[in-house]
C-alpha cells in the first residue's frame, strides 16, 4: 500500500484540491483524533478569498450554526435558532427549504418542523396518540440525536440546491463539498442506509460539484467505496515528523461489510464505549460467519465453555440483547455487566477464527477473559 507524506494539513488540503481537478470523489478513512475535522476546515480556508469562498462543508462546526432558545421564563416555546450571518443559509428565505428538508427527514424521523424565516428559528412538533385520539404537540424540544439528524437533512437539502444551481442561484459559489463524519454511533443497518442515500444524491451525472468525505466509521466508509466506485480512497494517519501526515491508498477492494463491522466492534470495545446496538452488530457478524461455515444458527460460532457445553448462556445473551427497541440516533451505553459479557463473546470469536490481526489495533486479549461473576441471567435493559 503506497504512502505519501505531507508536511502539514495545508499541504494535504492543497493536494486534495489538485486531485479533484480530475477526480469527482475522494474518500478518506481515519481514526478519531487524527485531524479529520481540522483538515476539512483547512480545505475550506484554502478556498476563501476576501468574502468569497468555494466549499460547502459539514463537520462539527456545522452544528454550531444552530442553538437552542429553551424559553426559560415560559418553558413552553422552545425553538432552534439559526445563525443568519452564515452563507450556509443563503437560500433559506426564497427556496422553500421546509419542503426540501422534509423529503430527507421523513426517511429517518417521526417529528415535524416549521422554519420562521423572519425570526431565523425552527420550531418542532410531534403527533402523539393516546388511545383512539391523536394530537399534535407543538414547540417540543427534540433530542440531541434528533437534532443531529435534522441538521444533516438540512445540509442534504442545501447540497441538492447547490447541485441543481445553474449559476444564478444562492449556492452558485459552491464548487466543493467536504463532509466529515455526518452521523456518529449508527448501527450497521443505518450506517448503510445513510451512506446509500448520500451516494445516490452525489452521483447525479450532471453535477458540477467535487466531494471529499472523511469518516472514522469503517462500515460507512466501506459502503461509500462500493457506491462511489471510481473515487480515490485513502487511509489518513499522522506522519513521523511533528505536524506531518501520511495518506495511503486503500486499493480497489474495500473491506467486506462483516469484516468492517468486526473492526468497528473491536475499536468500540477497546475504547470502553459500548452501546446497546453493538449487540445487534455482533449478532449480524455471527450469523454471516455461521452461514459461511454451513451452520443453521449463529450459536455454532459461539465458544462453548466447560461449564456451558451447549453455549446456552451466550446464545441466550445475544438473543435477548440484540432484540431491544433501542433508539438509533440516541444510543445508550451498556451496563457494565453486559459489557463484560460482550467482551468475552467478542474476544473468544476473534481468537477462534483466523481474521487478519492487522484489522485490530492490538492483538485481542486471551479467550480466557473472565466473565462477570454475577448471576448468568442477562440484563435486557441498557
């Protein structure tokens, strides 16, 4: 895998701009903390000239363009304020953004919204059913996860406007899109859904825009590799010299979905940030492996302990903990007891099957990782 070093983020961002002269997409995978967000900002800054700019970007700073007014006095009219000074909202007043955003949002959410272009604020509502009666509750405060998906759909609506702009509209200044980790903590299914929806939007054949997408989510990256087949694909890491960076081409063959998911699970386990939906991902990996080896049930891929010859305990754990009604955009952290069970099953699986050790940041711990001393009854609630 060839490697190219760069002295700093400015040099790397300039290189990407040069590559986009002949390429339409660049996909970048990097671990959290490597510098992805700073790279997106540097790329954007290189396109600034006085008040002019050329990059529409989505990163951690995009969320800062929105802020809550929680109506602390009346506690009844909560609205999301919009930064009217940002060019991000250039087409808000005249482009019927409510309708455009709603087309994307309806795929993911069950709440509705209204944009007040005079006050530069958004109010939210939700239909609530009580028996045979359904009522609309106005001025609700949506959760942080729902807010994130709303902002993401807002961005997608703007991207669509920029792609359709014939040179006379409010987003005619956009030449590049830079998208950094749009949605975090997605389960396997929804990482695929978000990536597919994004790719279908970006692949419009008549679009003049060039795009960089960076992410730490292996499965999200993998799906984009498959969907955007001719994209340049890189792995980003820090260089040996202070402030330096290295990119490596990932080649033409992206990760398999289940291998990418396994690497994602291992990284989550090593960080200690294990959420309830990780049991769903683990079950999916076990099912794919069982199918490959010709077994009718995933339980065949669970290590059998001496005191549990049939693997009943861990099979029961997977069955119970992978069927919770967990929110996709508000992931809940596992209880410590369930984390210990998860670690035991995951490490036994990695040790039992000969996956490439390079997928993991370090060798997995021994298969003899102690299980929790608690009662063997699983805890189904997060």
